[in-house]
């Protein structure tokens, strides 16, 4: 039995949302002008992301080590923090609300492969993190997940399904264990 045949795989022409040249140009800008900027150059990094189509609110703080796959798929509300070594794997849309804190090494994933097809087709599903959430260190968020307003996701949790608002959620897979007070 053949489970996957990668020579059958191809990325659909419109999947990236922009041309291959735009994608490569962003990756060059991200690896240089974005990544090498001093810590306090938050406005500069907001500017660079906006130049590539990201919707970034007022007062957003993004560290220089943040990795963004496709900025045109990113929307971040006002006064949110995106910490060290975060990955916004934005094959699909990522919407982060206002006053959201993403600590360090948070990985937001919008894409994957259809394991039940030999051609290993690629897919994307949006991720939404509503206002006033706090994702602590080393959290993984899977494609298609919504995290409700005001929830906290504890360190090293894996959010594999949507979480309700106003909760403290822990574990792999993450579950809501109590109300946030």
C-alpha cells in the first residue's frame, strides 16, 4: 500500500495569495530588515508587515525574532504583543484580537496536509485568537482553532480544538479547567 507519493504533490497556483516573487521578497525582507532591527524598532517592524499587506493595529509590539510566512494573511488588533521566537505560519488567515499577549515560542499553524490522499494535498484553515487572550510560553495552536475572548492557554499546551472564552486552558490536548477571574 502507498500512503503518500510526494512526486504527486503540487501547491495550487493561488494558494500563497501572492506571486512567488512577492513571497521571496518578503522572506528576504524578513531575514534582514525585520530580523536585524533593534528590539525597540516596533514601529519599523509594523511598517514592514503593513507594506506586505498585514493589517496591524495601534501599539502592537512585535519582536524581531517573530517569523511570518505570508503577512497578507495576518490581522492583529490594537496593543497586542507578539513575543520572542513566535511563528505565525500563515498559509491561511490568522486573526489576533486587541490586547492579546503571545509569550515566547508560540506557534500558530494554519496549514497541513491531507494524510488520507496519496497526493498529500496541502490545506489551510484560519485561526482566530479573540481579544484579551494570553498564550503563555511554547503553546501550539492548530489549524481551524478559535480561542475565545479573555482565555489563558498555559505553557506548553497544544490547542487542537477551539477553546471557550474566559477560561484557563491547559494540557495536550488543551482543555478548559477553570474560569479566569
